C-alpha cells in the first residue's frame, strides 16, 4: 500500500494557487525577513524546487513559478537544498545549513516520488 502524499502548504492564494503545493521546506527566518527553500509538487505531477526571500510585506506565495527548477528525484532536491545552504549572500550559511539539513532528513524519510498522477480538476485535494 502506498501512502498518500501530504503537503505542508497547498497555496490557496497568490501565483502558486492551484499550480503548486509545497511538500516540505526550509526557512532561515530572521525577525521580519524570511529566506526559504521549497520542495514542491507541480500540478503536472513533477517535483520542483524553488527559493526566495523577502520581508513581512510579502510571502513565498508571490514567487514567480517560472523560477522553479524541475528535479528528477528527491535526492536531487536534497542536493539543491544543500547548495542553497552554502550560497554566499546576506543569509549566512550558519542560518541556512541547519534548516537545510533538517529538510534533507525529512525528505529522506518521506522520499517523495519523482512523479505522481494529479487530478487536474482538483490538483491538491482541496474543495472541488
């Protein structure tokens, strides 16, 4: 018996509504600013990763989905999360690395499939 995939966020608002659901994510939140890496399921059934940051006046739901990268496996998503943790910039590795490693551990437990069949009429199981 295969367990049903669960989502941390099904995005009922913004540009991601009905197009993507977050399987899991890492957030190196600092005060009013956020910096996130998401492993997502697209309405096309494939796995994607996306990252962005901002302040309290916006959220990840406003990220342009065109910036998401399709990945072939949860292992590739984990590799990309590790790369995100080590990027140079305003968000130091000391903030990103612990949350990325925790995400990678959860992905290893969940092992999301590279592809799942999604009902196009009701992509992520919300109200039809």
